[in-house]
C-alpha cells in the first residue's frame, strides 16, 4: 500500500462516509504529505496548538458534501461520538508512585495542605494513593476513567481488591510501561507478566512512562503484545497536538498498511502545566478551557492525563473543577478502552448507498448501539426500516440515532 492509499482510507474512515465513496474524496498532494508525515512520525506538528489534521478533515468533508449536492447524491456520514455527543473526553491517570517515605514528605511539604500533610506524617492518610478518591469524584458526574500502573516499580498486592472492583465497574486498569519498554520487547513482556501476576488480568491499554515513544518500534512491540490501544503520543513540555490530530487513529506500519492498534493522542498532562510551564491554578485552568473549546469546535477527542498521586497536591486538586466543566458540556466521557472500542465499532459499521427504481436507500450493517448518522441533501424525512429514530430534522438534513442494523429510504 502507498502513503496515498493509507491516507485515503484514513480520511474515509474518519469521516464515516459510505464504503464505496472513498474515491469521491478530493485529497491534494499537500494534504497527503501532511497527514502521512504526521501520523507516521516522520515529522511533529510545529503548530502544536492546532490540530491541523482535524482541520484538513473538515475541509475534505465540506468538499465531499459539495460534490454530493452538485451530483444530487444524498450526503450520509457517521457522527464521531455516540448518542449525538459533540466531542469526547478520555480521562486517564498515570500512577508513577503509590506511597512516599517520611523523608520524602518532609521535602515536598509545601505541595500539600497542612492538614493533609499532618495526617500523612501520623500515618492516617496516604497522599500518594488517590485511586478510590478519584473514582468517587468521577462517579459523582457519571464518568469513568483509566488508571495505568507502573508495576515494575511497586507492588499492588495491598490494593488488588479495589483495583479488581474498579476494573469490573466501568473503570480501566492498565499498564504504565516502565523505562525501556518502548523499544525493548523483552522488557515489555517482563512488565506485562509482572502486571498480570500482580492483578490477575491482562492490560488492554498502555501509556509509556515519561511518554517514551519510538515511532514504528513502539507500535510494533505493542501490536506484538496484543494491546488494543496506546496513549503515549503527546508533548511533555506543554499541551498540544503532537501528531496534529485529536481523534483516535490507526497508525501505518513501515509499508503503509493500516495497523490494528489504535492511538489515542494525548493532549493535556498535568505536569506540563505545573512543572514544565510553572503555571498557577487559574492560568492552568484557562489553558484547559481553551483546549476544550478547540476540541469542541473540531468534534474531536480530548485526552487528559492527571496523575493519580497529584490529586491532593496544590494545583493538582483542581481536577474536580475540570470534571464540573465537562459535566456542563454535551460530550462523551469515558475510559481509554471504551473510547478505543467505540472507535473500532464505529469504523466496522457499514454504510452502503444505493440507487434503484424506488430511489435512494442506504443499508447500515454492524451498527453499534448509539451510532448516529447525519443525512443531508434530502427533501423529505427518511423512512427507517429497522432500529433507529430521527432526533432532529431541518429542510434538507437530519440526524438519526441507531440502535441496530437498518435500511434508510429517502428521496434527494
């Protein structure tokens, strides 16, 4: 496969157009070069605050719609997120450490409130284990998240019960790959075995410690070990779009074949704001809100990394404010594995648009519950044969929420 073919398939899949419409897409050489170079890692996004690929996808979608209108073809596309949500958020928590010695606490006393610090010194509170606290806060808003554990550096035996309970209650417990696992398969296999030995189940998702990443090498290792997704691809020094994209994507291999693994680009990390950039709480929250607006405008995915050990630290304790903000948005919030699973299921669903003597109709197969489709360039409401309902309709377009396979019939 060529880079051009990879990009065409990526664009068609991202836009969610009918399976036989990929050849109708107009993708110029410049955009092919930008998309292929960013998603393969031959270059990084220099305009780190701009998800340039999301913008390119929007422009291609507009041209596709114009072509359909000019040729009197109904415009039908899959919405990105379930139940007509306008954007999505992945909440994730790395766990670099789960406890601290008294000498360490004395060195970092200024990071905590006086009450928390005194309780920690008296052995009444572990300031570096906030997994259950985070889950309780998220549960209040109906959100789930992912926790990634660096099991090569500590033992989770004392926490196995709570982690197993979370893992079966909507939260995800995954692997935080140790140093060197990103480019050494034997080290990765050792970390995987250690994780399973401690917790009794496999990790489906992963984030590399310190965001270590070696394009192709890391993806080769992760695919060899059957990970469903990775979420290591992001900047340490500041928030932004390292690969020029916010939405999930299947990266290419060296031969431009689309990989099975999904990458969830990391956009915001707490330590970027407080450590590298040395921002105050208000400044950090302002940046987070600006990235929420950017993602919302692009109907993209905002992947947030908030270290679990930082929850009770000054600045780190604004996490509930972020959740409060998200709760007021029309967004889909979930763990990494659920976002990755949704994206795979969305991509596997089939739209086949046909014209016969009775007019246009669209066959929809392998439809995951909650998938919505946008239908444009129509004059009347489509007739739905099967599982679905129209949730809004204007003179020339409508949105349909599906709960299973169906056939749409409509006149253009």
